[in-house]
């Protein structure tokens, strides 16, 4: 779907100054959009089945749990890549500072650091959304029941889908428009479209993760209404509480410290 649209409206009408890299970047976006759309459709279909009763619902919930395990592996790889990008960005800054004091700074060090920053942030948008590790203000939601918290999460995901969709539309238009632009202040006249491509990929992954949570939250509502929720919570696709996979359970920490103290006293 997206591949056909991008080919018809952009690639088939490519300007004469576009290079092979420009065409490949648009093909990359098109294929990525289609893969993410298929992922969302699969989750939506499984969520409709998972909300039902009987063996069909159990199989659908098990399929969502398996998919969550695969997405968790992808998130872990993204975390490693983002950490490597951060290390490169810090190393560039360190070497450039030393170079300024001794001989001369690295050429285009600022541009390279900016590219690394955009890549790191773009990679982490969807991963943090899936892990639900974003900052939350729960002064109101803490006073409400679990069911109303689910309703609030559905509303929040709906607002997020609308806002990020609009942001994706604006950012996508900037990718081909930047094919002729040069990064401001670049010594080697580096192009400005690669970081915009990184940002577009990150936005697409972020939008997909929000949309997945939006279509899966009704499953939690239906299961909670039938008192069949159990331990169903296919993190990082969706968690039951919305507190995030990285949330620290203080009670477990206290129990662990107590056990260590007790063991030390026993010896």
C-alpha cells in the first residue's frame, strides 16, 4: 500500500538531481511503512480474537505473548544500538575537545554529533513507548479504579495516534524536500536528509507502538469485565498497569535487602 503510493507520487516522478541514495531511502521508508502496517493489522486481528472466550481466545492471547517476546528482542537490539551511538557521540566530542586544545578539532564534529543525537533519540521513541517508561503524572489516575485507568489509557493512546500521525505526515514531506539541502556549517557540505530519514523511521516505529497499544487496550477491558484478566500482559506490546517494564518494584527491593541482612546476621 505505502510502497505503491510512494512509488507513484515520488519515485515515478523523481527529480533529475535525485541520486541512487535518494531513491533507495524512499524505497526503505515505503517497505518499512508496509511492514509496520502489516504488524499493526496482525495485532488488531489477534486482539479481536483475544477478547473472546474459549480456546480461540486463549490461542490468540498466546500468539500475542509470543509476538511480545519477539518485539522484546528487537527492543533489546535497539537499546544496544542506541547505547553504541551514544558512545560514539561522546567519543567524537571528547576527541574534538582534545584536538581543539592540542592541534585542531575533528572536521564536521558538530554535524556528526548532531546526526548521532537524532539517530539515538529516534531509535528510542518506539522502544520507550512499548516499555511505557515515559514520565507520568498519576495524581488523578491514582484516585480512580483500574477500569477507569484503562479508559484513560485508551484516550491517551487515541490522542497520541492523532498527534504522531500528523507529525509523521509533516516529517515525511521534509525527507524529499531536503535532498538538495546542505547541513548548515558543515565543512564537507554533508547533506541534511539522513538525519531526517532517521527521524522519520523513528516516528513510524513510535506511531506503530502507540497504535498497537490502542487496539490492545480493549482486550484488557473485556477480560477485566469478565474477571479473566489473570496475568495477561504481553509486555512490551502492552502492560496491565501501564507503569512500564523498567519500573522498579520497591517491595521486592526491600525484601531482597532484608534477605541479605538476615543472611549476613545468620553467618
